[in-house]
C-alpha cells in the first residue's frame, strides 16, 4: 500500500506551495526541449509501481458504481489521491462505453499551479504514467493552438507539474489499454468569457466520436456535513445544464460564509466550459452517478474534507423528437391481445382465420407498422416471430405474427391444442427503424437492435437486455452471432439499426 498521508486530497495546499515558485505566463507561446510529459505525481497521488497501480485500479472499479448512463459523451471526475477519490473516479469512468474506440479523449482541467491567459494544450509529445505511454494527438493539438492562439496556446509549462490531468489517465489506460489518444488541455484563466471562447472552439468535437473528461473536485476543507450540503447545491446547478446556475451557485456558496470553505469547485472553469457547450440543447442530459468526500475514506477525517462527484453527460437519442410516434391506449392493447389469442386458437383448432370487423376497431389498429408476437409457457419462451415491414395495418400484422409464432418458429414444435391454456402472449409494436452510426445511440432496455450484413440479419427486442442483464457488448455480440449468424464481432462492420417498442402482455 502506498502511504502518502500528508493528505494528498489537500490539493490546494500543494498547489499554493508550488505557486510560490512559479512565474506567471504573459500569454506568449513558450518553447521547451521536453518531449514526453513524464509522470509527476506517481508515488504521491497514486502508486508508482505498475503492478501495484493496476491492482489498485482493479479494486476501485470493483467497488465503484456500475454503468447506469447511456450514450455518454463526457464525464466529470475527481482528481485527488486515489485513496480518497479513486472509487468515485472509477464510478465516473464506468459510465463510458469501452466497446468502441474514441478518436480522441479530451481531458480538460483547471490549473492548480499557475495562472495564465486562456488555456494550454500540450503539443510537445505524449503523456507517461507507470502503466506506459499514452499518445497525444499532437497534430490536432498543434492545429487547435495555431488556429486559436488568442485563447488556446501551445504552452507546455502548465502541464509539467499539474496533477489534475495526470491522475485521470491511468483510469483511461485501465479501460482502453493502448487504444487511446488524448488531447490534454489546462485552463489558466478565471474569466468566464475565456471559457465561453474555448467552448466554441471545442464544441465541434463534442460528438459520439470523442469523449470529454472534465477533471474537478468539489468543496475544499469544510466540515463533513457542510461539504455534503455545499456539494449538493453545486451538483444540482451542474445537473441543470445552465451555466448561469453554476456561476450563481458558486457565488452563493461563497456568500454563505461556510467555515473553512476555500472553493466549491476547484475545476469550475473546466466544468463551465463543458456547460457552455451543452446548454440550450435538449439532446444533452446530466446524470449524477456517485458522491463521496474524503471523510468517507478510511484515510480522511470529517473535520476538513474535500468533496467528489461522478457525473455523466449523455447525448440522448433524438428518435422521439424527430419522429411522431403513434400511441396505443389500454383498449387498443386489450383488443390486440384478444385478437392474437383468438387467431391462434382458430388456426390451430379450425385451420382458419376469421376476418376482422375493421369498422369497429380504432384507427390506431389500422396504422401501418411492424410488430412481434412472443409466446411464453410457464415463463419460458415458446415462440417469437415479428416483422419490421410497414406495409400492412397493425391488426393484420398481429394476426400473421401470432400464427407464425405458434407454428413457424423453427426453434420449437408447433403449439398444440392442449397447450393453449398454458400459453401467455406478449406483443411488441415497433417504431420505425433508425440507422445509427455509433453504438453510443443504443440505450439498453429502451432500444431494440437490428443488425444487417449482406443477406444476413438478426434482431433483439428491447426487453431482451432487461431479461438477460447483458452489457451492451454482450447484447450486440449475441445478436450478431446467435441471430444474424455473422460472428460475435460481426456487428462492427455491419449496418446497425435501432427501434423502440410498445410492449404489453396478458
């Protein structure tokens, strides 16, 4: 175990000490002979030994909150010593998708060691930690600095002794291994106008191809209960996705004269930059994942604490906002379930299907859409067939799929007359298929998937994810291999579609 019980989470004290020996930047670009940015706080904030660090990360991820957020495009993660904030950080990193390869991971942090105009992007080489070297996208970094030198500088000095970016990288390495490329940016400003300008520069990159990691602790040094109250107010402002709410919350916390409160949010400029990118856009949602403070650690006390929040930012599916979906009321659902049962019984007993009186059914049942009919016997699957086609009215699709599920599902023998009373019927009425370009758009339990490659295809209904408790990778892998027949990884170069379902059962 690595002991650095000078209370590493007291990062401000550490920062103030270093600031006494730093020279402020005048805004001009600096040059340096340094290439890779060597690890600086290993052995202080986290283990310097590769094996010990790997073991520590494994324990933190095991204790962390599991993935509950979908389509995550950014996270807010703490940056204190791992014995204090590591579990909360792991909870934040648990929310990201690891089955895809991000083009870039933008790590944005606020400087603890020096003040300078705008922000600094590291362009001189790669970052190093005990787990190895992490590639910096120096081409992109240089381009950003050259195109926006008024606010984003090629200035390596702030990176050399700054911990808030470095401590995030081992979590990324643990998740992605060597398949990782970062763009490290440190803000040296306390001017919201600079944050807004930086947000305008980075906003085009805030998309499913990239991940943003915002590095920040919350309150510094109030008592345990005061920290909980203060951090709740600050987090609520962030969750509102309104930048002005965050600025106001920080100002109000300061006016409250909370004993020993030095800051409500040490990386407030970094968080504010993110919020300038996401606010006024209904596609972005903020979700609180976990809160702890250093008083919850066996190495901390409850007299003076530092707060830590894990927050996930998702870019929600615009499926509902772009498509006007019809709805089914309870009478519609009851009518369809009765129709499915009567159709199966008539076909098995009489080998015929009665015509439906279309005059007395609702217009919803005449809507052109696809549907699945699923049969269960003693809670076990007994048949499931569906159609995505939208060229027949719903009532007709239900009749055809009910018969198909009963006698044409190749996995089962045809349903017999003696089984009819023990069969339960479930219907899934489908929304139109939507082709997706990223698996980030898939929300487990909400979306069904349809995988198509050449003449092969397969699908899983939305409820399959809830019933199996599969991860997204397992959901895709099983559908690709077991349903489409193109192998576990076949989905990676296949066409992917999502849909939603109105699900109801007897």
